[in-house]
C-alpha cells in the first residue's frame, strides 16, 4: 500500500509539501490574497441527510435547470490565476447525467488547463459513476465519521424526514467501503475527512485506523462548527478539541498524510495549551495544517443560480452573480470592501497563518479583534 501511496502522490503532485488549496501558498506567491480556487455546487440532491451536514438546509428532493455549462466554463477561463477547482453538492454523483454532462466536462477542462481538482462525495453511489473520474480527478474527498454501520445509520440519516431502516444504511455503508477500497486500489487519491464533534472525539484513533484500511491516502480532520444541520448539536470545548487532536497524533499511522483544517487554535493565543498544540502539529512528520480557503483564495458558485458565495455553508448572502460579472472582480470586491472579511483578514507570516475562518471566530472568539494581534514566536 505504501508503494501505491507514494506513486499516486507523485502522479497528482499533491503532498504535505504542496497543497495548492492552502491560501498561504497564493498569498506568498502574489503578495496578497488572490482567487486561485473555485468551488461549484452541482446539485442540491442527496441520498443521505447527515447530522452534521453543512448544507443540510439547502438539500432538496427535486431540482430545477442548471445554467448552461458553457457559462461556467467561460467564467473559469477568465480567472487569471486559477489553480484548483472543487465540485460539491449535495451528492454530486446522485444522478448519472450530472456525472456525464457536468462533472466529467469540468474535470476535463481542469486537466487540460493543468488545474488540480477535488470532488466531495459520500461514495455510496454505483462504482461505475466514480470510475469515470479516474483519468481526471486529483482528490476524491469523502466524509468518514464512523466505526461501524450503526454509527453510519445514526449519523447519516439523522436529518431524514422519514425513518431509514438499519439494513438499508448498512448496505450503503458497505458500498462506501467497497468503493473506497476499489478506487484506492485503482489509484485514486482519497482524502477522508472526519469531524471532531461530540460523537467522534473519543473515537478518532479507531476512525483513523479504518480510513487507513480502506487505502485512503490522506486523513483530513476538522472540528465541527455550528452551521445548518449542525447548528443545534452540542459543541465541544476548546480543551476537549485539543485533547482529541493529541490523542489522534499519539495513535496515528505516521506514514499517512494528516491534514488539519479550520482549527480554532492560533499562534497569537495567550493559552499555553494552544501554543503547545501548534508546536506539536508543526513538528510532526506528514502532518499539515491548512489555512481556511473560504474567501481567502476561493469562492463558491451555485450552478443553478450563478450566485457567488464565500462558502457553500455559511449564512452569508451571495455577493455577486456570474451572469453579470467576472469572478476575479467579484472576489476583489469581497476582499477589499466586504465588512465581514475585514474582521478576519489578519496575517502573521512567521506563523504561516492567515487568520480564522468566520465560523470559528463566531463560535469561540466573538469579541476578539484578531487584527490587533500578532503571533507569538514559538
Ligand atoms: S494571522 Fe491572525 S489568527 Fe493567525 S496568529 Fe496572526 S493574529 Fe492570530
């Protein structure tokens, strides 16, 4: 498995040393935040209703007409420094026609322009839909927060309008695992994301082990924040979150790339606990901490309305539409003028940090002025 891992990382070029989704990369390259990444929402349909779903409230049972794909491709072509695209939903692969008519052409475009690509999926659809992506896709991003089919049943259908039978959930769980194993064996780079939340924080070592067994190349770990379906769930304290990360680091496979994101710990903290964790994360082999891309180097475009958002999941209204304007222009206005961005756009080069995610600030640091702080030398 290790031989396959390093071979694949070389093929798609992504590694702990090279993560083009991290906005610090483009900030260093261009001297200011620059639009290098575009995420597209290609469906609001999904066969699951996960408890933590960040877009749960936008999921629908039917959906309307999508904009002509050419409109989106033309807008992508205009983005001067584009380096990555992400495709999200819903479950993007929910309909076979979306795979053939939207996803594959977007990935072919990305490949032809030398862009890196990612798709977010629950991996429970027929293998044939995923197989079509193998020649083009760089990262298959999945959620994995379970130690067995019962967890999957409880978490994966918590937001369903009707009860879902355990047996039906078990079948999907088995499909997800079989798809992950087969795609990994066929050379796909699967990055499995786990959330640190009230359910998972003591199970992360076991979750990590299962992710390794499926052949995934990377384990992504993000704390869960109050958004959409997750708004009413119990939240962990910062101390519990830090403890869960330490336990995971103690028990992880040191050969697997671990990517932590949207962490609520910053190098300007006055808490010894936070600084100790940051020091440890920096010193661990094959562990990276990604700065949050949303609104830093990335925007989200809804392919049904053309609306442009800072992210697909925060309750922040759209700040532009691709029918009317170029993405670079919409992004520049967000960056320079939007009052929300002005609250979090700090940068401490020595710490490789470009500030908190808006949800993180909202949840843990509402009254803190990050713009007046500086990283403590570690
Ligand atoms: S960039 Fe902002 S959040 Fe990061 S260490 Fe500096 S002041 Fe703190």
